[in-house]
């Protein structure tokens, strides 16, 4: 019955979007509109899709990122526990802008492309973050010591043309996400994330409000000119905003954003996490309602998940009944013993995750269809 209810709600949402985009909305392909309708229907139905970063490219005890390794195709820590894939899978585009064959975590972009197509074919959703290197210093995304980076790549900046070349490499990859019949696969693109913190070179204390908005506008306009209407766009600050003014301080505009979210993680203080989630969800839900956008928890988790009942004892209660389309936990790094956020076979929370999976509110790949 869970699947039927979701499908019926989605039909109604698709019919609403079929009339065409409203004024001041991003240009979208029919497939992107259908994906947005799917997300809205799930949130409105008080369901929530489970998401996991890099779910099908490596896991806690395996890696499928060798160029010629076909043995791991279709593998997933999540699926090995519950028999199902996440409804949302995240990947990162960092180093694509440099022309590298692999991203910053060693994932070949050719494999990433295959996994994006596979997730689309099973009816799921893909979200793409982008930890791009600092184009001014040559350092990584976390090299925030030079406050001139944003100015250097904006129009009239000394690195503007070079940065457009980098954007072009990202656009080429996004344009290559095609099915056998040539359909561009819709994806949720989440650039310039966690900007309300100051750990990235586009962050709060490094990049001005005007520069941040200009980075968004430049990126969006470039992709539109390349015909990439298969993109949905996610605005994804951290958990720093405490009210609507702070949440929208650097908001680039309703005309170039589809999804509103936030990123936050649990430390050892569960009560602090619960309080942060409640405050951030209250801000997010109000923001999404007032701007007619879809809401999502774009990143969260508890590194190592050292709590055998975290899934049903913390995550579900933290979400409450907030109308969010999905919640995505971070990756299970195969080369870092304690750096994992999803489930995997043998983890102490495996039984609790099965309760989470069987909860009527959670949505996995088998619960949705294109």
C-alpha cells in the first residue's frame, strides 16, 4: 500500500507540473519536472526518501572504483542489509573541473556516469555535490585563506575565462548523462553548499554576500546556455541560520532554485543534535512553504553510528513529521575504518536499520518508480 499511495500522489503532482513552469521558476526538462513532482509528492505525503552518499561505488569493506573492476557492479552496503537501494544516491563532482578522470575520493567519472544511469533506471534520484578546488591558490575546497578567490573567477576577474573552462568540463559531464534513447537524465545539482560556515573558500567569512549570489548566477546561467535543463538546483546552507533572514541572507533567487535544504551532523551530544535538527527543520519548512520549494535534509549522519538504535531512536524522531523529501547520510569510506555514516552488514545498528527500512514513513528505491 505504501508504494500505491506514493504513485497516486505523484500522478497528481505530475499533472500539476505538466501545465508548464510558473513565472520565475528555473527552466526544466519534462524529466526534471517529473523528478521534482516526485519529490514534492513524497514530502507532501509525509514520507521521506532515504539517501546515501556514494552508495554504489564503494562501501565500508569493499571498493569498486578500479577502472577495470566489474565485480562490484550493482553492489551496495544498503542493499546488502535490507535488499533494497537508497531512493537517493549522492555523488561528488570535485576534480571534474580540473579534467581529472577520477573525483577527489578516487571515483572514476565513467563509473559515476554508469551508476547515475542505473539509479535513474531503477526509479531513484541522484544528487550531485561539488567540492571544487580553489582556482586561485591551487589548494582544495577547504583552502579558504585567500579571500580573493571568488572575485578572481567572477566576470572581470583575472581567472574568469579559466573558470568558465572548468565549468565547461562539468557541463560536458552533465550533458553526457543520457539514456539509450538519448534522454538527458535529471539530477539534483547542489553547488556552493554549506556557505553559512567558513570552511570552504566560498564560505561566510571568505566570500561576500554579493559575490556568493554572483557565483550562483554565473553557474546557473552557464548551464542554461549549455542546454542543461535536466538539472534541478538545491540551495544547501549549514545549520547556522536561526531564522528566515539568516537562511535567505545569501539566497540567489527563486528563479534559479528548486530545493531548499541544510547540512548538519551529530557529534557525541545527542541532545545538541536533536535541538539543532528541530531548529533547522523549523526554519527550513517555513522557508520552503513561503517560497513554494521542496525541502530536504541534504546531509546528515553520525560518524561510525556508535548507537545501535540511532536510525529509529534518533534520526526518525529528529525528522518528526517535517515534510522533507529526503534525508541523505554521508559516505561509507572503504579506506578509513571509522569514517562511515550509512549501514553495512555486521554493523551494530543493522537490526535497527531494518526497523527504519520497514517503517511506513521511509522510502527506498523499490517504493518509487519513474
